[in-house]
């Protein structure tokens, strides 16, 4: 795209890009203070330790704005697409700030249990909404534009880049205290993505959303990641049809096998998913799950799912993303060196 094309795309997309402000009660924030921080905090008239927050930052209800992210309007009646990690805190309040500076209280409709996407709802209508593209049609080198609220400070920040990679897998962490999350199938781009851009759209030359800006690599330059819009499209369809996100549950904990793991553990297969527990407190097969009902056991090796080979590049979760609640799948299993097959009916993840 030349400059005129980029400007045209920005003008088309910008009205539908929003900021998401996060606020919590000051008293809740003070209860969350780690004990090791107490010696460094001032003591109030009541003899308790308090955060040193300027009065101007606390509103009449005792709420303090603690962060922000980005999002985009995907339905004229107020549906907002953003990242799950932006609105992770169930005790926080979220405010959507439109491009024209109107502010709306936001209700969290869904948080995707697998992908880092979430959907908010504001009470408004006739809003400018972005069309959803198709991330499966992206090609390496294709020009894309990222729009968002960079660093939570610089509203309507725009960066241009290319699609640098497809189907990337990373392990991400929203903050140092958050659990690690494996993210797969990502779009890699060199368009600048910064904290605060999270949840903003990655758009193509037609101004259609092809990804949701999500992650960066700490210490690296020009390496950002976006969640393909196809995952969010499915969430939106579920929401409109069922009022919630429906994801299929199999109920297995596993590690993917390669030649190194085969040699290390003396396994009889060099590929597949080895069913193992993650800790002494859980089970490799979730009790009561479809896998449990089908008789799958720990130490079984799942070689194929619906006749498709499982390996490190094609784990079970990737196949589940394209399946639905109620689907019957056929698993080819190796148990104590003996091949067998089982049919499993997928249930809804709670």
C-alpha cells in the first residue's frame, strides 16, 4: 500500500477503534498490596497502611483508574472486541471510550477460555463497526495496519507493517504474577505493537479486521503478535446463537512426543500425545470428562485424531479449535504397545 492507501484505511477504521479504561476501588487495591511492600507505604490517620494516591485520581465512588487497553467495535449495537487479558479482573470496572470521546460503562459478555479474546457490550446503537476479514487468506509480506491506545497514553496510535509470519506459537504472560498461557496459530507482524495496543485491531488493505493485537516479545524489536480474527468470529457467532461461547471439551492433559522425549522416557512412539498428569494433585484424564467416559487412561499415547497424525506442530488443541460440541471424534491410541481406537463425544467446556 502507498501512503494514500494507508491513509484511506486509517480513516475507514479509526472511528471504530476504542480505548478500554480499567478501574478498581481504592480499598480493593489496598487489600491486594503484598505484605513485603508494607514498610514502604505511608500510615494513615487510622493507623493502617495506605497507597499514596493523589486525590485527583480517586473519583467520588473511591474508584482509581489502574490501566487500559484497546478494542474495536464489531457490531453497530455496541459489541466490542478486545483481549481477554485486558479485562481479566472480575473485580474491576471497565469503561469504553469512543473515538469521539463519549464514555460508556461496559459489560463483559464473554471471556474466551482458550483464545486471548473477549467481548464487551455497551448500551449504544448506530455505532461505526469494522468488518471482519479472513485471516486464513493472509500471505507473508502482506501490508497490515495496527491501531490502538499505545502504552495506555497515546490514543489512536497507528503503525504500518507486514505479515512477518503465520501460525506462530508462543508462551505469553499478561504480567509477572499472571499464569503462563500457550498461544498458537498467531499472526506475526513487524507493525509496532506496545502495551495498551492490546485488543486493538490489525487491519488489511480493505480496512477489515484480520487480527486482534495481543502480544510482544520483551526485549525484541519489530516482533508483535495478533490473534487471527477467525477465532473471534466464532466467539461472536456463538454469542449471538447461544448467548455464550461454546468450546468443546475432551478432557486430556498431555505432552507432545518427539524423538528426544521418546528416548528419554523409553516410549514406543516418536509422535503423538502422551497422557500425563501435570502435578500430583491432578489427573492426566479429567474425571467425568468425555475422555474419561471413553475409557482413555494415563500413559496412553494418542497417535491420531480423526485419522490425522498428532505431533508437536499439530497438537490435540489445534484440532479441537475446529470442532464443535457434540462432535464424535475417533482417536487412535497406543496402550502398552498395543494399538486400539476409541470414539469420543465432545461436551461443552464449563
